C-alpha cells in the first residue's frame, strides 16, 4: 500500500492523514480509493469513537490533482461520470460513519478538499487556514461544492464562493461557520486530539442516532447533487474547456 494516506489509532481515535505534502495533498483517484478503504473499514468498528481527518505539511487538501484530469478525453463521457462516482463514494464514506468526525484543517483546503473538510462533523483550524472553492478558475463547474456549502453559507455566500473562486482566511471561515474552533498556530492536531478524546466519552448510541438524523436532512439533496454533477461535468468536459484551463494553469505553475 502507498504512503499517500496514513492511518493511525490513538486510543479510541483514528487519525487519517493525507500524505502528499509536495502536492499540497492534492489527490488522485488511487489516493481517494485508498482513503475510502480506510473510512469504510471504520464503519462498524466500535473500538473507534472519533475520527480525525487531516493533511501533512502546509495543506489539508488542495483538491483534485489537475495533472490527472487535464488530459480527460472530451468524448469519454464514461470517465467524467466515473470521476463523479468516485467522489460520491468518498463523500458517503465520510458521512456514513457513526463516529464523530473532526477535520484538523492545517493550511489550504480548496475545491473538493474544501468539500471534504465540510463533510466532517466539526472543524478545527489556525491562522494559516485558507478555505474556498476555486474550481471555476480552472474551468471546472462547482456542483457538489454548492451542495456542501449551502446548508452552512446559504445562497449569497455560496454564490460568492463558487463564482469568484476566492479563498477566505481562518477568522472569516470561523465567522461563516466553516470552522468551529480556532487553535494556536501549530496546535491544530493537538486541539483536534483533545476534542476527540473528550467526545469519545459520549454515549455512542446517542451519537449514532443523532448523526443518522443529521444525515437524513441532506441525503436527498446529496443524491440530486451527484446526479447533476454527472450531467454537468459530462457537458463541461465534452466541450474541452476544463481541460484547456487546467493545462493553462499547470503550464503557468511550471514556469
């Protein structure tokens, strides 16, 4: 197994770390599949009461590794749909956990990495956090991003995030409800561990039933978002625009 995703158990807490720091933990399909395996393996593990999601280095997760998707064939609609199916599995693997999930957001959380952080029940960050949905800047329509943000931000701020691609800092992220707690610089993971240790003492039955209800409130909207994402991304990638914009971004970054 690769070392792109690390798994550690500390007492009753599982810590899952994205470990591609040289790429700001931007993920590939194989990396997401590995992550899904760890998450699905926790589903009925009663020894684990809380789960911390974090990243190594100076980023939580910069989202999709554009080098993987920039060459997608515009005529290959099946690949565009399979790409969304992979995110559907990942998002549900996080949401379906009965354990309380905590995102220890260390630095950049952007695009699908930002959405991944929002899937957690609670989020801890510090002053280095930058969060947002810059997909439109790379020619990628933000469909699941709208779903992930809507219940937290509402129409006005969701529109701002998906149409401008701007990232917000930690103070603004907490004000908007994207972060629940702010830690001292360098203390994000320690604060997340302390929070996890405390929440691990909660009665698991009450936690499970409460999470079931929270899930049910957004389940229909998630299914709709994934279906729409397939349709929209099939159309978008069919035009070749995302591929051109991603290639332009990668070329600029390489200079």
